[in-house]
């Protein structure tokens, strides 16, 4: 894991604990969530990001081009997704996340 992601992980965890209640809905003995369910959940995570100012977030909204996130915002988003679903995404694959749906597909691939 890159040093930037490690440092960002600590900051994001503390910010998330204050910014919103946990919305963890998956785990335990429940059936694995579908990619569509994961996508909806990830879209709701993005809605907590105050910098989005009510922008319409869709499954295929590009994090940078459509939503205006910068590279640090994207890293924070990936860390928030990892924490929300208790999964660690490989750096090489995490760097390919540009939409909520792409994040959901990777979570689905690596979710325990």
C-alpha cells in the first residue's frame, strides 16, 4: 500500500467517524450484495461529501470530470469505500476507479 494511501486512510477514518454515522449494511452471514446494491451504497457514500454541493451522482458519474473531485479526493473516496466494506483494494486496481460502479465492481471482487 502506498504511503499516501496509508496516511490518507488515518485521516479519512477520523473524518468519517465525525462526518456521518456508519451505513455498513453488508457482512456477517448475509448473502453477498450485488454490484447494483454496492453501487447504490457507494453513491450514498459520495452524497456525504460536502464538496459535491448536491450534484447528481449516478453509477457512471466520473469522479473527476463529472463530480469535480481532485486526485486527493479520489484517494479519500477509495479509502472510505475500503473502510465501509472492510476490504483492501490493491493499489494498481484502486487507481483504476473513476466511477461509483467501478468501485462497486472491485468491492464485489474483493469483498470477504
